[in-house]
C-alpha cells in the first residue's frame, strides 16, 4: 500500500468508502482539516492518506455531499481498543 501525493490520482481512480483485500483494509476517515481521507490497515499498522495505491489501482475517498459529510461521525485515525467485549462494555 502506497500513499500518493494529493492531486496525483489518475482518471481511472476508484472512489471508495471502504475496501477489503486479503492483506489490507481501506476505510473512510476524516482528515484533521475536516475532509475525507482513507485509512489503510494491514493488521499491524495503519496509515491515513488522501489517496492510496494498491495493486494497479489508485483509491480515493468517495465524494460526499457536504451535508452528509457533516452528519457522518468518521474517525480520524485508528486507535487500540483491546478486546471486542471490552470495547462493547465501555460503550453501554
């Protein structure tokens, strides 16, 4: 998975809100500036970028209406949470 400079996407880029591959997951997140970005997770580490290259494709965040983007509660990064049971019990 490779980060790409913002604005370097090709015309054949893939707009996505998330993808699951055999060795990576891509998720839609929010940048510090408020716009959408993509988070790539390989099971050990995460990185956030405006665009990601995986295989022969360039992935970019799905374009969302500003009102929908404001209404979505998207994470800004991945954080450790422990077990699923611990996460669930902390939320209820």
